[in-house]
């Protein structure tokens, strides 16, 4: 472009010279001004062209990046579609399995509830039978009640033993015999005999060294009478001594200590069926 302009300028100059036309200063300056303007236009065009080429290069790079990103997104979309299909298939089988397990658990829960209902019903019936059988001993310190699904027959020590003794007296034997008659009719009942004392220290009782000894030996005396004399099955029996550590009342008064010195016969239904059901 610049060469063309110079050429035109030369032609004009030659033409003017050949025609012997002398350029005035004004015309000469006008031509120089036009040349400068053309030079500036040429430079601006070059700069604009370079800027456009840079923009085109940047757009090409962006297009390449976008194409790559679009390809990645398409791959991810395809993978998500496959994962969704697998999840949908697996979810259906999982839902079916969960539904089946839930039905089984609901059935087991109903069976457990039924067993517990029967247990509570049997426990209440046993309590009523014992209360009727031992009615004559209630004024002598015998009580029957239900705690935590078990029947507790509580006998104060004065009903069973002379003071400080582990030998059952005649009134105690009578009460235990009547209790045994009911227990022998209830073979599904487990029997635990617990000995309890007050907190006063043992003195001058020979081989009985402390309240632990006294509570255990009294419990085993009751177990031996029920098994050896009244013929309750030994396999159903356990004997434990609790000493002074599970009082019913305060040991600060004579009445409280009297209540704490007791034998508790704890009767609980055999729950083998329930345990087997829970372990399934």
C-alpha cells in the first residue's frame, strides 16, 4: 500500500514536472499532508489486522477447549446414564429384598408380642393361684406381687426361721409346702430363691461369719426343703444370697430391718421359645 502511494506521488510529481507545471507551496504541503494521512491509515490498518488475528487465534483456542469440554460432558452424561440404569435395576432388587425382610420382621414381632402376652397372662394366673394357696400366711409376713414380668413371693424371716437360725420352723415348712403344691403344677416356671438380710453385723453365730453367709445358707435351706421334702424338680431351682445390699426399707428402724430380713422366691416363665425366636 505504501509503495502504491509513493508510486502515485512519483507519477504526479513527474507529470507535474513533465508538463512544466510548477507546484505551489500550498499544493506541495497538501500532498505531504495526504501522504501522512495515508501513512497513519496504513499503520492503523496494520495494527487492527494484528488485533483481529490475535482475536481469531484466541477464539480458535476457546473453540478447541469448548469442544473438549463438550466431549467430556457427553462422556459423563453417558456414564451417568449407565449408572442410573444399573442403580434402577439394583434398586428394584434391593427394594424387593427389603420388603421381604420387613414382612419377616413384622411377622416375628407379632410372634414375640404374642409370646409376651401369653407370658403376662400366665404370670397373672400364677400370682392369683399363689395368693389363694398362701392366703392364710399373709398376716405372718408373706406377700405376692409382680415385678418386671416375674412373680415375687416374699416371706419375712420370722415366718420361716427362728432368730439367727438357718433351720426352717414348722410354720415355715407349712407355707413352703403349700407353695410347692402350686409350683409342681407349673413345670414351665423357673424358681430362684434369694436370701436377704438387714445391715446389722452378725455376732456369735458360730460358722455363720457375716450377712453373706446367713443370706446364702437360708436360701439353700429353702431350696433343699422344696426339692428334698416337697419334691420340686431340682433342675428348676437356683439359690443365691444377696446379703444386706438390696433392702426394701431403711435399716434405721426395727420395722424396716424386719422387712429387709426375708426370703424372696422369684418365679419366672421359661422363655426358650422367645429366645429362639429372637436369635433367628
